[in-house]
């Protein structure tokens, strides 16, 4: 495993570069990423290139023993380009164009922009593609960052129509798929169809879902042009992109597909601000909910979930391309970071599957938008917190390498689908039903039990997993039901959650009894479903240890067909679900259906963290999945092969019992052992 750093030679006097290289050597940094925003410096005027500064930087850092990653600079088109060709600018849903002065202001479907992108990538790759000092390429920077995933310009409108023609072939088929007979939306020609901008109130969810899919495909095809050029001009070098964890607006599985491996940008203290309100249980006081964590570590389970999704994109290890090493500048509070915390983040990332760690950034910038962001060096060029932590990590390189070389095989997978996420964003039914929040209930439960989880698409090979959880398999068809059935038939245990099979892939409701396409597999019929106001609940009971209490928030009653009932609702008033109950007194809350060698469980309500934990604890012990039910809150535990890692994200001493041994973990510290 190696460490590296993001560096911007164009931000510093050239006379300083050598000292920087020397200090990087002192820290054992072996990788350097350059140039991903430097278009204006590389091509100061159209067709006029200046490579000399980059040649000198490459020479100097390679001389210092570093491997070089070059970024293609297409995230930041220069002013001459945006002024000469304003039609390349991205247009928002209100019809306003972005402007020069930031980044990600381009439209991925603009033919002009695509041409200029191909040109700069070709020029760069012709110059450096065969250079042995350049080990790989990062394409662009954080596709979709700064809410830039969707563009509503005329190019996009045209490309959207072509995309729709490919998908539906005839306008009639589109009308049928989108249900346009509703409110006289019917189209009679492709040219009548526009992107769903903000000039429409109450947009058609099938229309919007297709536009989201189209927007995602637009970046996939934009990226592919660069991949093709690099494969041709820089053969044998890796090609990657830096992803953004739980980012939702592009289908990250699709974007990852033709890259060699993925990298992602890991900023633990930015994430809690962003994610608490989306991920924490409904109605909980999101700020008060996690007092166990030290103030400067972020939210480790959210961080784990991000790592797990990133690992799931290609179902293989990844790199951290930007690792936070001190405070950042874009969160709500941006707490100061104490020594020891960056070290914890690095160990955590490696435990979750990071092969290499590249820090962001070398030195805090004196310039422009990111002045308040830290680096390994402070503004004055002297070592900051992260510098000290990296010195410490250097002494732990052997152990880190052992950890990173150990097998990564989680016993549990959770299925993740951007289509489902988007469909539920568009029609959550209750404002606080969020696809990720529901998923997090199960994910969180596994992590608190010390059970490793992968987040994978439903097209992944599931046969290696003992347990597969599909929290909200919302858009379903026969093909999906068949894949899940194959998994269960082969001996797997599948757990389905609420709102399964409710819709078809085009985002219309199924005309089958629920759970629609999943009904035979689940062996149940959903006899009623409802969203409950906070404070309302339905008691339920079961034989499963610790799994009893009240179902709330979202409750579905199940009628068992071929399944057996493992938990039942205890209705306090017989009229509660009268409309759909047809005589059943105690409808099922949890069912289990045998499917050949395996089984399918269906949980009829949205579990609280404690309920999810009790259910997963039960399944883990049935399936011989090792778990640590007494893991203290704020501690994460990893087992990879015969190596173990315990991470304490709290400010208190923690005692962790594994098997018959008790380990004591100092605050914000870790224990690695075999
Ligand atoms: C990342 C981005 C970097 C830098 C960093 C600051 O999202 O890729 O260029 O802006 O955030 O935290
Ligand atoms: Zn556009």
C-alpha cells in the first residue's frame, strides 16, 4: 500500500517545488496527482499549448521518486472557451446558464464542448501517454459535484429525445410507459418532449425518472470518449475517476463500469452535516443522536457506508484519491482536527478496502475559493496536523499493508439501486421516507454487530453472500424477481423490506397484488400498507429474541400464502386496517418463505435501529455469521481473514470483548492484531 498527495504546482512559485518534493519524501509519499484543474495554464489560448511548466514539475517529482497521476482538466473549461462558445454552459431547470468563475459549468451533451474536451485530452495524452513516469489518469473531477449532474439546455433536450427514441421506439410506447393519458400529457411527436424543467408543476415521475437516467448516461458517454482516447494514446496506464461516496444524482455503478478501478474523495467531517438529516431515524433529533462520537471524527458508520458503496461499484478494492487530513471548508462547522484523527480515517479506509491513500491537499492554499481548507502543510508551508499523523502512519506501513492484503469477503450484501433511489425521491409518499435512510437502518444494524456488508447492484453475483438484504426493491420486473429467486434457490437468505415490487421499471404502479413481481418469491400478499404519523404505532410480537415492540412510520400487513409467519401485529383496534384485512385478525409482520435450498424473508415495516439489530442478530446466528453483539457504540470492528482491527471513534476509553479476550482501546485510537 502506498501514500500520495494532490499537488498544484501552478499555485506555488516554482522555487518552492523542490522543498515540497523533499518534504513529501520525508513523509514517504510515493504518488502525486497533478493538473486536473490546469486547463487555462496548459492551453492559455485556443490551440496554443504551454507544457513546459508541467514537464518541469513531472521531472522534479519523478526525480524525487514519485509516481505521477495526471488529471484531465475538463472540469474547468477556460474563460476563452466559455466566452467564445457560451453554448457549452450548463443550463439549470429554470433555464439559467451557469457562468465562468467556478468549475463544472459545462454541458456534457454540447457537441462543441465534447470537441474541445477531446482536443485537450488528445494533446495531453499525446505528450504524456507513453511517458513511463505517468502511471495513470484521472478523468475530469467529481462528475456531478456542486449539483451539476443535470443540464436542461437545448443540446440536452435534443439528446434526451434521441435517448427516448432508442428506449421506446415509438411515441405511443412512451405515452404508455409514462402514463401520459393522465392530465392530457399525451405526445404525438418526439419534438414535443422536453426535459422536465421547473416550468412544470407536479412533474410526471416517469418523465423525470427517465430524464435522470438520461442525464446519468450523458456523463457515462462523455466520460467514455475520454476513456477511449486514453486507452489508445496511453496504453497500459490505469484510467480512473474520483467518485463522491453516497452521491445520489448519477448512477455511479454505470460510471464505474469501464474504468480500471474507482477512486473516491473521503471527507469524513463534511459528510455528517450532509447525511445526518437524510440517514438518521425519522423523527430523531439528528444533532443529539450521536453524542458518542468525538467531535472531530465525523460519522464513522456513514463513512463506512460510503466506503462500502465505493467498493461495490466494481466489487473490488478502490483508492482514496482525496483523503481529508485536517479541517475542510465546505461543511456546516468544519471542526478543527486533532492529532490522531486523520490516522483513524486512514486505517478505517484501508479496513474498508482502500488500496492506496492520496491526501488532499499538500499545502493549504492562499488563493481563491478554498482558502479555508487545510493541507498536510499549513498556509505558511509548515507541517500541520495531517503531517504528523502521516509520519506516524509511515511507522505502521507494514501493518497497514497486512490489513490491505487480507481477504475482503463480507457475508452480507445490501442491494443498491439508483433507479429505486430516484423513484422514491420523486414520490416518497411521506416527505421523510428516503431510500438511503431505509437502507441505513439495515446497514447500521450490521455495522453495530461487527458484520461486514457490501453494497452491490442487483445484477451482481450474489452467490457468495450468506444474506442479501433488499431494503426497498421498489421498481421490479420478472427479471429482477428471477435473479433474486435464483439466489435464494441456491441456498441464500434474502430479506425483503417495505415498498417492494410496488412499481414497474418505467415508474408506474404494478397492476398485480403487492409485492408485485416479488409476490411468488416472497410467498406473501401485502394486504394493506400505510404511512403512520410520528407517535402512531402498531404493536407486534414474535418468537425471535428481542424482536418485538411497535411498528411505526411505514407499516404493511402481510397475508401469508406459501410463507410462514414469524411475527404478527397485535391490533389494539380491530378496525385499524379494516379496509384490507378481510377477516384476518392478526396479520403477519414478518414472513419466511422457503425457496428450494434457501428462503425469502419479508419484513412488513420500517424497522427502528434496535429492531433491525435484533432481526439481523437472529439471522446472523442462524447463518453462522460471526457477530459482536456487545460492541460499544462508537467502536467499529473488522475481521479480514485472520487479521482484526478495532477502531475507537469516541473520546472515551472503550473495552471490547472479542471471543474470550477483552481489549482496551484508548480514545480515538485503534488496535490491530492477528
Ligand atoms: C473535492 C474536490 C477538490 C476540492 C475538495 C475540497 O470535492 O474534488 O477539488 O475542492 O473537494 O474538500
Ligand atoms: Zn445541456
